[in-house]
């Protein structure tokens, strides 16, 4: 089974977390699910460079993120592929961005995150965020 290395941005603005809804995709089990935005790490690219590039490409958003903003890594196997997802806490100066590949979004307080239908790989991040002080 093919495994992809990917990055995910936990974008925070004024104590709210950005939750993005995926469009219909090749696999029903991740279509229309909520996720933290990001994407694949290209060969020779650092995780941070990939995250900044993906967020710029998918959302026209620039984030403030450094190595010490690393949050956690999730290893997850879907039925057709696996992912190793590195997540980072990202700060933004504005909540404005463009919906380019996602179909919807929500800015939620951490205690509201569980109300969404998350992609399975993102659930461990949601669970840890609920216990995490996002103001650190």
C-alpha cells in the first residue's frame, strides 16, 4: 500500500480553529469530510515549506509557522493508501482566505470541533487540540 507524507495546518485566529470541508474525491470515505488544510510533501521539500506552499496554493493564505510550532504526527491507513501527517499550529493575521479546493469551512472554538464529521486521520489532532492551550 502506498503511503504519502503530508502536512496539515492547524490555523488559529482569535482563539478559533479553521476547519475545511473536502470536496468529493476519488474515495467516498474522505469525500465531504472536514480536515485541517495542507497536502503532500514533494521530494526534497521540508515539511514547513510544503505546508506554506500548499496553503498558498489551496487557499491564498500566508501563515506564520516555524519548526517549534510542530503539534503532532499521525500515521493512518485508509483502505486504499496510508498517510504520515505532520501537523503544525499556524497563526494568521486575518481570517480571510479563498476557497479554491474545499467546498466549505468553519471557524470553531476547540470545544466545538467534535460537532463536525472529520476525516479519520484528523481525529487524533482534534482529540489532542481539545486538551491543548491554543494561546501558548
